[in-house]
C-alpha cells in the first residue's frame, strides 16, 4: 500500500503498483542467463521450421511455418538488443548457451513428417517456451526490468496464437491418418525427455535421473529441399504457366489479366520454398542476413495467401490450378545459394519499373474493377519495394552490385530452366482457356499459339 498522498492518478505510469515494484526479482546476471537461452531457442526453432518448409506437403502448414519463423526472428532481434543493453562486453549470441538445450532443439529438428514436426516444435518446445516466458513475467521486477517484460509480453501474444493454430492443425491431421495419435504421443515423449534433461527452456527445472532415449541427431541435419504438395494438387510438373505472360499482354482485357495476376500470386508459394533453401544452406551468415530474409519469406507467403483469398472470394477452387513447383525445384536443386539470391534480386528489381512492374499490376487490378485484388496488389507493391532493398543490401555484402546481379541472372535462369527437362513427367496441357471460361464465363482472349514464350524470369 502506498504511503504517499494520492491525487487519483495511477502510480508508476501504470506499469505496477508501489508494492509490486518493491518486489525483488531476477538480478541482471540471472536475467541475461535466461534471455540467452530464450534467444537461442527462438533462433533454432526458426531455422528448424524453415528447413522443413519446402518438403512439408500441406499447403496450410507451410503458411503456419512461415508465420512462426518470422515471429521467432522478431523475438530474437529484440532479445539480442536487450541482452546488449544489459551486458558489456556482449555475451556470445551465435553459439548455444548450453549443450543440453541445443540437443533438445536438434532432436526436435529431426521430426519425420508433419505430425512429428508440429508435435515436437509446437506442442513441446513452443509450449515450454511460453511457460518460461510466463514464469519470467511473474518473477522479474516490473519496473526495473520493464524493457524485458515488454519483449516477453509481445512474444507471449505471438506464440499463444501459434500454439492455438498448431493444436487445430494437429487435431485435423491426426484425425485423418492411421496411427498418427500414437506417433505424436511417442515423439512428444521423446522430445520432452530431452527437454527435461536440459532443465527446461530456462534451465531452472530439476533434471530427472533417468537415461535418455537414443538420439536421432547423430550427424549433420540434411533436410530435403525438393518442394512438395499435398494430394489435393495436380500439375506439379507442368512448368509452363500461362498467367506469367497473360497478365501483361495488351491484347488481353483487364478482367482476364487480373485473373492471371491472382493465379500468379497463389503460385508465389514457390518463393518461400526457395528462400528457405538459401537460409538453410547459408546458415553461417550473420544474424542480420537471416532476420531480413525471414521477413521477406513471410511476406512472400502472405502474397501466396492473398492470391488464394482473392480466388476463394470469387468461389474458385484454386487447388485445381496447376500450381507447379518449377521455380523452387530448379533453384533449390540446380543452383547455388548465391545464384538463388542473384535471381531473386533480379526478379524483385524487374518489378520496379512502373510500365511493367508492381504499379502496372496494381493498375491492372484497378482497371478490372475488383476491389479485393486492388487492395492486395497495393500491399504487394509496397512489400516488393522493401524486398528489392533487402536483396541489394545482402548482395552488396558479397561484393555484387545490383547491375552485376541482373547481368548474371539470365545465365542462372537458363541453366536451371534446362535442368527441369528430366522432371517433365507429365504432358503439358493448356488449362488456361477452360479455367477462364469457368471463372469469367468466356474464352481466353489469347490463343495458345499467340502467347509469348513462357521461359521468363518471373515469380
């Protein structure tokens, strides 16, 4: 209870009462010790989920992984800054603070299939991190450590939502697969025992005196970078995608060009699939590299989602569109990580000219009179400006100018496009005219023989 006279205004800026603020909490040393573990957990979780994104077949799960990896990146950035505020010289941030904690995260990384991935990373690791954050809020001083509390409060909101999503995702997946419930339970127990042996996320729990199960993490983790789709999708290896040329052909009316744009947006799933491979194979890059690409990866996933939302709003079953995996397949398997960066930047830069780039796409949506497409392409345009800046900045670190990247991109495009030939296991079919007829009630304005060459640099 306060002993000072009150004028009716809440004390201490509403952060805490006098009694709450008088409670002794974590020391700076203890605070930093815990934050180092939180930071490492968030970072390894982020990298692990990215590593699984390309080969995870379920479209909606790919979206969930893209979101939580960006949340983790945002939390890592804030935690690193907070640690730097409290300690000089700065503790080592790019190395595991504890071997046992790192082993937990390595085990979770070895999940086999989507059910194990969600069980280990969300139901065990993320849920335990959430409890560690709640404990931290309850124990640390609300005034002296207010900056840390604010970071943790934001992380709590993000991860509580991520866990709710994972619970629903697991319920749906477990319910449709034989033996899935037992498999999830076994993996939960496996990862949970390693977590207990590490003393929990914060390292403050008593360690059980029992042997650990045999580890899966017996060597370097080499995830598959070959993109996958679930059974709802067909045409994965039909690499000629008419919307790439339809959307900017002046002979095509705006409504059809806008429909092509929406298909292109949905196809952008292949961009986060490709970016994931860059981040995995360039894991040794500075944190800032991963922070920037984490944001762009989530943005590209949002663009794919925007496309599906706009198509859903029109009553279109977008899973029937042959959303092929050509872009991520050819780059992930047949280009170096740096070549992938170069081509990605060249694509982003090609979208900057007003006559053919993102302004043109936005104006196409306006001309078509579709408010939702106009709205989404307005934000898509804003995102791509940021992405071009990110690409230029990260290539500059490699000593590559923007013009050099553009000059080198054509060779990467040609090499990887040719590499797709052995993957063309199904005959190409001209699906576009039937699709336009079904959605717009009229045939396409452009016959197949009148279309420009489809081997273009495009996302």
